[in-house]
C-alpha cells in the first residue's frame, strides 16, 4: 500500500486532473489484482493483450498503458521505455456533416452579431472554436479572402480560406 500513497502524492504534486488521478488509480489496481507488485514489461504486455482479447477499446488499453508506465517509472523507479510498449491506433470515424439548411437557420437565428460572426467563421473555414476566439482583425485579409490562424492545434500557424 505504500506505493499507492506515493503514487497519490506524486500525481497530486504534478497537478494531474482529478479524473486522470482516478483513472490511473483504477487501472493500476486492476493490474495489481492479477500481478501484484510484479510489474515488468512482460507483465504489462500480457495485461494489455488480455484487455485486447476481452474486447476493451483502444482508448481504455492506451489509458491502462499510460497509467502502468507512469506508476512503474515515476513511483517504483523502474525504468521501462515507453517506446517498447506501443499504443494502439484508435479508429477515427469521419464526422457526419450537418445539413446546410440547419446551419443557416442556426446562424440566422443568432441575435448577437459577434456570435453570428463566430458561427460563420467556424462553419466557413473549419476552424476550431479555440482558434476562432484568438482571431484578431489583423489576421484577416478581406481582399485575398484569407485568415491567418496563429498558434492553432499543436501551436502551429496556418492560413485558411475565409
């Protein structure tokens, strides 16, 4: 039990969210129910293989991997190279498009001009909401019809058609 207390202290010091803390603790406990404190690369792989065969999602398996590597490397001071235990690719289904008539109704029924502009930029350019909120007037080239996105996802800059 001493390791669990150490885990809780370390994860709190590093300001992980309460949900991450709860999830990691759950997955560590589930592993320990089967393998005790015998955390090795082979046992982690065995456990992930077991979860895969039981039909758990890629997200759950990747979360379990992260929790066990965190616990092993940060709490137990054993060094397992994360690259030796690969993550599972998650399926990324294409989003279902919304009918253009519905979008127009939403935009036209928005009384606030600022909100209307945000919705039009979101829909017309495909920006993320966080990217739209950072747009400044100097980022818009009305003549060329181009919008500069500064520090978008991955802290990357890009140009999009307005």
